[in-house]
């Protein structure tokens, strides 16, 4: 059963690990990787990734990508959203902190931020403007 607009936006607003997919070009399947993301109902979804990463290069070339999140408990539910890149901007420390606090327990945030700043290099924030949605709640597993 498809989710209503408010149900799918609420579900996407929760901190699930997403699968990001982007075209890897002719004669290749899409690049699909797990990623943290941020989303507020009615807005653009965004991800942080390395400025020179393969996913950043492929997203720039394709101009669009897809995100899918799912859960299996208490019911099997998923939301998939695809759309055009609205903008790509240099990642900020505030965005890194926001997304880290979304996914990690408070006592782990500072350690991860130290790691990310030292090891991950320059980041970009890529914003997706949702255009096409798919969703379902298939009931209890």
C-alpha cells in the first residue's frame, strides 16, 4: 500500500541509512552506496560527500540521483525519491555536525567529528529536489 504524502515525508525525515544510486554511465549499472542524509518535509534532501569522490563526479555528470530508505520493523516500509540536483555547495562544519548528530549517539559525536575533519578531506553538500516518489508499507514481516 503506497504511503500518503505526509507519511512518506515523515518517514524520509527519520534518520535511516539511505542507499544512494546514480548512473555510472553507459555499459555500467548504477553506482549504489549507503549514505547519511538530511531531509525536512517539503524541502530538498541533502548529502555530504567528498568533493572529489566518485559519487560526487557521477552526480555532477548525471545531474540527478535516487535515494531509498527502508525498515523492516514494526512493518516493512520503504520510500524512494529521485530528482534533479538543486545545487552543490562546499560542505560546512555546521552541516557536518548536523548530520553527525542525526546519526550518532551524543557521546560519539565529537570523536567522529575529529576523525571526519582529519581524514575525509574537503566535502560538498549535494541537494536533491524530490521529483518522483515511490513508497509502500507492506505490513508486518
